[in-house]
C-alpha cells in the first residue's frame, strides 16, 4: 500500500473558475494487474485513508483510524490481495487535496473562501485524472457510501464506459428538503460565528503545510464553536431514534463527567445527559481535525448534487451505463432512506440496467454503512467477485439481468441485538 499526492496541474471547476494547481492526496492498496482496479469514494468528512496502515500506526491525514478498515484490506470484503484499491481525497477537503485551507501559489496565502465552488462532478473529474496518472483505464468497480455514493452515481452518468460494476451505499439521487434544511442550519452555525471572518481566519502555521493543505484549524483561531455545532447537527442526522434510545436514552452522564463550562446558568441545576456528553465529545474531536471552510464547501457540493441535472430524468442519466449496479440501503437511515434508494433502483430498471437493491435491517441509521461491516461487506464482496449473478443476497425487486432473478427478505442484523 502507498500514500501519495499528485499534482494534476491547472484545474477548471464546473463553476468555470480555475486554480493553477490541483494536488490530490490518495492511497493505493494491492497490485494493479490491468483489470482489477477498484475506486472507493469517501463520505463527507472522510479521507483517502480507507484501509489500515500498520506501518504508520494507522494514523493518517489527521484521522484516528481507517474509515472502512473492517471492509477494505487483506482478506476483507474488498480484498486488497485481489484488487488494486484506490481512494482519493476530494477537492475542497482538508486532508491533503487542495481546498480552502491550501495555499494559493499566486498569492502565497490560503485560499479561504476565494477557493472556487466545488461540485460532486469536480470530484469525479479529478478522480478520472488521477486514475489516468496511475495508468488505470476501465475500473473493475467504483464503490462509495453517503455522498460518496453520489460520487459513484456521477461516475455512471459521466464516464459510463469506464466502469464495469458499481455499488452505491446509503445514498440517493439527491438530498430531500429536510436534509437540505439541516445542512443550511449547520452552515449558518459556521458563518455566524464571529471568528469565521468571511472565511479568512487562517494563521501562518496553517499555510506552511505540505502541498499547501491543512489538516485542521490551528486551535486558536477560526469558527470552532460554529464548526462544533455543525458537526453535532450532523451526528444527530446520522443516528436513528432507535440507536439514540439504545445508546443514550435520558441517562445522566454521571458525576465524573462534567461540562467544562455550563452553556447557561440554569444548566448547573439539571443533569448533564449522556447524549449531550456524546455530542460535545464528537464536536471537540472534529474541530481538532477538520477545517470549517471545507465543511461549508463539501456540504454545498452534496446539497447541489442531482442525478438528473442535464437530463430529462434519473433514468436518462443512467441510460448509457451498461455495467452492473448494486444499491444498499438501511431501514433506519432517514438521511438517505430505503424509499429513496428504491426510487433510484426503479429509475435504473427503467433504463434497462442490471441492478439490485439490497435492504439491510439496522437500527444504526445512516452510520450503519460505516459500523456494520458484517452486513455491508458480503454483498460488496460478491459483487466484485461474480457480479450481481453471484450475490449471496439478491434484489428486493426483479433485476434486469439475463440471469434468473430471485427475491429475498431483508437481512435482519443489528449490532444492538448482539
């Protein structure tokens, strides 16, 4: 496995704006044999660090651990002894790829909000250019979850001849109004923080990084309170009612767990609940590793994505893809719902795609695709090895495959029941 960066040179974004240098951080695992390349697209605040790296203590790009380390690796569902796995950090992020925290070579200062607007399409185009640099033409598969699943869908409409198989996990063709609203409030939390300063809050230490990228805010400046609130909203969106009831309920966090500073005078009278402690802890960790401007840019890209843009419908957008598409959804996920995934599957069927929609029963909510490797891994492994015809668990509705199709009951698996 290797960790590297590549300078793709001048890059023009879909907005029409350009930057003189786009540096992309990426990781590769396994050996390329010409037809075994698998591209993995990360979720909103993920990085290229998809699998474990024992040689680096498994700490890369500011993240404590590989975000899909139980799914990708030797002997895992996405087996790096068989497949050449590539994962690239997307433009606009702060994990090594050029983004708002990066140094503008023309000014010597961080871009801040002078960085061009970023779209999911820009991510796909940058990935295509990276693969060209690596000598990878047609992909055996492209796989991604959440907004990474949107990235997968964009591959199918933008480069349909470059993909043999695809898996879009816990995703949809677009966000619904409720999620758009929550993202709006999260961004307002950042931009209303007095330390946001119009997006130009970086200290000197942040611009003196490898390739002009920063792994986080400097800890002393920037809209840390706003970013913390934005991340807390995100965590609420990623969990389900059932998972929150199971993990926290209304329980007090205990006398040994105290707030550093009560948020209001009356708070000292009331219990500091486990759910509050969890959200505060997650926020504290996040502001230490992520950039507020990147959060603004990446949520904008996710909110903007609409599979049908430029086409008459989702069906028309997918019509040119002649490979196989696997959709995975989770019953308690209200960020990207089962119904949204099924609507996407219907559009794919209308386009005569070979498609399967696999529904997993889970209490975890949207986070299920990250924390349930035992349910996510087997369908992905089967797709890579044998395509949809070899999947151990088949479609919720009939596939357009020429092979016989069968139906199945959703997988009944929950970590909370173990």
